C-alpha cells in the first residue's frame, strides 16, 4: 500500500498526465483501502479525485498516444470515480453521471465494450471485453440515468452470448450473474 500511496499522486506530477493504471485502478485500490479502515492521508487522493470529478478533462489528458485507448481510459477513470463515490470520497453524483455518459458512448453496436478484443482475456494492462462490459454496467447502473437502460440490456444480451475461451473469461462471466453488477433492468 505504501507504494500506491507514493505512486498515485506522483504520476501526474512526474508525467504531466493522468494514468489509467495509477489514477484509475491504483486510486481505486486506495479508495477501497480507506473503506476497509486503512489510514491514507487525504492529500494522497485529493488531486486524483478532483481530476476524476471532471470527466470532460479526460479527453484532454496528454498520455502517450502509442499507449492510449480512450475507451479504456474512460472506463478505468469512471470505475475509479464510482469507487470514490461508493467510499465517500465523492458526494456529488453529477460527475458520475457525466462519466457514465462517456462510458455509454463507447459501447459497440454488439452491446459490448470492446477493450483489447484481439485476445480472449485482455492483457495485463486491460480488462478484456467481458470484464470491461461488466464494469461498464456497474458504472451505468450506479449513475442511475434512465437513458442507459437500453445500454445495459444490450450489454446483458452480449454477455449471455459471450464466448468462454479462458478461465478469466469464465470467471468474469460468473461475476455478471450477480444482477447488481449488470442488471437486465434498471
């Protein structure tokens, strides 16, 4: 945890951008750690929380274009924002609703969020389409916008037909059986 407490705030200062992994997934781990009673100084997450809370800035992030996937970034940042909300680091629901709109716009016509779709399970750096679709559903459900009802239905339809080609894909699909993760109806 000490490593993450250093790296999350350092990334944007040292690199001039916000990272899907540092300010997305790593921040999410720290938000959860505070919920579990770990003491983390508020300044560790303050800058990341402020940046996540303004989703229109996500498109202006100056990451390396060779390693950037805006759909993945939108999803990782939205899930981190959702976790900030769930753990009491963010009270206002409007940023989550704005993030959900970005995530919904990235849904493919198939109903999935096609993240690193060239492999069965994604890669060490991404979620893969099954995991991404499941997480996108969580964001849309938490935002509570009526406009996302069709998106979650499309996602559930795709998940019901998703090919199982690996243990990770099967595990991700089993997580979607919990209708609180990807409900068929909002």
